[in-house]
């Protein structure tokens, strides 16, 4: 006789991971986290929620939603947050650092190859094929963000307004973000239905009991305390003020190191919406304002960032390296040392705020759930980011297809590669690394045929 399906057995709660186990995992993640923020977050979900069950589904999504609210790289911030949940502040710092350091050292090496050998036919051919792929990747990012966030006409209107603001009026990116946030604040009060939900909604999936489960009581170190908040903020300010003070006192305010430190501090604090959102701001400053590198070099840097593990915003290390290589702060005989130090400084000033945001704000985040006053500005900012990233895709297309300006020749081979890359990404759903490798091979073949 059929008595119906047997009740599902819930797997037992796994033991709390030791610090050493977590250390090995975060190190491995730092070397394997390809695919941009979406791929990195998916990898962490697979490993931490589904496979290892170190954190429950709802707790994971709650942490992710608030990391999306913050300026800076959300995947790195999420790793820091989960590391903090598991092993207090030291666990958060270790998780965040190991998410960044492998890609930093890899990118310094690739940046050196780029500036030293970039004009050779082999490297030039590879980059000829990669650049159209990068244009398609940025277009895919605009499509991906827009498809999940532009749920109604109000949000679509914000995206169009943001595009016109940066493309036609040339407004700075922070002003666009601020305007979108204010619209979100007003929307939460007067039209809340337009701004409900966020980029990452709840899920009904269940993978069994987790170490930090959805109903696990708050651990002692996750409870908010004013004294702890003051200590974290004081340490964060000191960690910024000490190197900035030394640079200003020793080298002067106008030195390239000091200006890079100040510029990338602002980039870290003022750019919401992930790596693709910060790129227009970095372009405006590094290319147009300071002239640290050219528009073509900016595209090449993004291509290198796409091919390395870790957060895509690590492209700032390339910007620092190439900018200092051209400025030669220690002279031509120490070009590599001067450029590598710039990459390290830029990375420090870019990621320091992310650690402070998580370690200072995570206890408050753990005590809040589903607050519309926080999620509505995020929804509006995310909508604005779609317009800004679309502008970035057009900027890249212009420099790739008309490298000598509109008066110069149109690069038909690059156009064909860009279209094929877009089809592969958007229609065939191929991975970023696959598309980059295929386009690099085509670029190399074209350079040989010429």
C-alpha cells in the first residue's frame, strides 16, 4: 500500500569549521574566483551554502543584500562578512585579504608584461582580439544588471536618465549616484511598490542545517556594541591617515602617489553598484582628469582584469602600475619598483573602506531584515548603474571600432569579433574566459595574416 512519500531527512548540522579550514578555503577562493562578481557570488553560494553548509540560505542572502548597498566590490565584502561571522574580526580580515591578494600579485606581473612587451606583434595581436570581447562583456553586464533590476517603468526611467546624464551632460558619476539615491529615499516614502525587492531576493531552497543557520541565535561577537564600533572606526581612520599623511609629508600633495591615494579613496567611498559601476568614475579621473593612462590602455587593463581571479575592481592596480610606470617616480632604473608600489598603494586605498564598512556595520546588519528604507535607495542606484554601464560600453566600442577617431578607418574585423562575442555571451551563454580566449586567438590569427 502506498502511504505517500517518506519525510525528507535533514542532514545533521556540520561541525563549526576551524580557523585553519577556513583559511585554506579563502585562499583557494582567491585563486579560483573568476567570472566577475556574479560568478564569485555563485561560487561562494555553492561552496558555503550548498556543499559545506557553513551558512544558511537566508543568512547568506541577507548579508549579500546589504553588501549590495555598500560602495565597493560586493563579492569581496561578502567574503569578509562571512569570514567575520565564522571567526570574528580576524576571520573577516583574512577572508577579505585572501580574496584580493592573489589577483593583486598576478595583475602586477601581467601589468609588467604589458608595459614591457605590449608593442610586440604577439601581445598586440592578442589585445586586438581581446578588446572587442571586452566591449561585449561590458554590454552583457548592462544587460545582466538591467534584466534583474529594471522591473517597472520608474526604474527604467532612472536608467535612461542616468545614461543621458553621463552621455549628454557629462555629469560626474558620484552626482548621478547621489541623485538616484535621493530618488530611492523619496520612493520608499511616496511610492514604495516601485522600489520593493533588491538584486538578490529570497530563496526557498534548503540544503540542510548549517553551522550558521537561518534561525541560529546571534553569536556574542555579532551583537552591536558602541565601544566596538568606535574602535573599528578609529582603526580604520588610522589605517588611512597614516599612509596618506606619510605620502603628503614626504612627497607632497601633488605627487602621483598622493593623488592616486586620494582619488581611489573617493572611488572606494562614492561608487555603488559593483565593479562595472566604478569603472566610469575611474575612467573620468585616470584618463580624462589626470592622464595617468590612455583610453586604449584603460580597455587593455579591463581585459587583464577579466582574465584574472579576484574582484574585477582590481583593474585599479593596473591603473596605478601603468600610471606610475609612465611617471617614473623613482627614475627609469627603478621603473618596476615605482609602478609596483603604486599598485599596492592604490589597492590599499581602494579596499580599506570595504573592510571598515563590514567590520563596523555588520552587527547592525545582523539585527535588521527587510527594511525598505535601506533597499529602496539600492534599487534606484542599481537602475542608474545600468545607464552608466551602457555608456561605458559605448565608450569602449568607440575606441575599439574607431581607434584613430571617427575620421579614421572603421575596424571591420574588430566589429565582427565584438558581435560574435556578444552573441556568444548573451545567446549561447558562454563563459567570459572562453570568449576572451577565443577572441584573443582570432586577434593573433588576424595579426599573422596582415
